[in-house]
C-alpha cells in the first residue's frame, strides 16, 4: 500500500494490563483509586482513550471483579477530565495445561468462564469501547493458551453490539484480522470496525516492520486502526503507526520504561508519544473528536 501518514492521531493509554508486572515497578497501579488516578493523569497528558484492567488492591494480581471495574469507571467519570473509556473484555479465557504427557487436569491460573460472565462488567459499566481478542494463541509461558473460539467471539461480539459498546478488535496476528472481517460480514460487529494491532507479543505477530505492514495491509480501508509494540519498541511503534496511517497506544500494560534505567509513569509515556506525533507534523486529537470519528455512544452505567 502507498504510504499514507495519519495527520489526526489519537493516543490510547493502556494503564495497567493483566500481566505480572505489579512487583516490577512501583508505578503500576493496583487499586481502583490508583488506576483511576493514573488514567486521569494520562488523559491530562494527552490520551484521548484510556484502556483499563483491574487488579486485586492488596496483591496486584489481575482480577475480573465487577465491583472493581465499577469503582474505576465511576472515579474516572466523576472526575473533571474528559476521556474515552475502554475496558478490557479479554480475561476469562485462560487455560494453563498440565505437563506435556498429562495436560489434564489443568493447573492453577486457569480461568475459563462463559461469554456472559466475560462481558458482565461491560454490561454493568457501559464504557464507550471494550476489547475483543479476536483469536486463540499461545503466550510466552510454556503451557498457557489464551482461548477465544469462533463461537465465543460471536457470542461476545453480539453482546457488545447489542449493548451499544464499540468493540476494539485486538489482533495479535493476521488470522485474527481474517476472522474479524468475517464477524463484520456476518453482521456480528458493525462496520467500520476499530482494530488494535498488537506487535511483539510472544507468540503472535513479531514486531518487525515487514510483519507490521502485512497486518496494516489486512485492515480494510474504511476501518480505524491503532498499534503498539511491546517493551523497548513502544515509542518506535508510535512513529511507525502514524506513518502507516494509524493511531497509537502506549502505557504500562505494554512497557515499564521511559528510557534505560528509568521506570515510567503512564502520563510520561503519553507525553512522549505526543511529542513524537507532533514532531512528525501530525496533530494529537482529543476525546470529542475520537467520539465523532468512531461513532461512540456515551451511556450511563447500569
């Protein structure tokens, strides 16, 4: 495809994630208050969208507790800062198998629930956006699989559409985009869709530019995409995504470091991404323009 730089870019901040990063940096927020405060600071720094998971306030372990999601969303909405709320719906599909000769029974860490339970906090909180991980894949751990079957994705996608919440398709490889296009063709998801290209997550799409452009070239022209690179390539992917016509995601979910030896806070990553975007001659857009661009619905929580 010809180079078509995006001149009006929105930044998503992925505030805390579901990885085991809570003990690797003091800046990874744990409690609903900390997560909300970090999201608000990111919005003040230029993030139009905040992507939120929740964690157990005491241990920092990732959680699916609906009450924690409700507290985070209420705190963000009650603040004076306008920002588009994006909640994960990616949890509840984890399988950790036994050893290679005895895969069953599954081990601690397995968390498999049905579609309704995986979307329960979305129905309760009614964010403007929620994520839909559009495929099953192996992660870095030897026997851990993120499980998202076609049947599960169809059910979850239909629930999100009915709720009036726009799914952000999380694509970790080209096959995930293939299936996302099928969900739109089947009428499960509305067109034009919103996609997050997830680069460098073992063992999905590697973060080299050839693979990235293969991902970009598989996104329909009328869809909106954003992208991120994991770890040290996070800021390089800010530039790469803008050059390829997309938007950007940064945040502590994907990268803990501002530079070598310096642990980052979310607002610092957003601020640096904004500087890169503006130095490229593009403009960072705010939440109102994002809502108009994506056709988002502001709803009151249930």
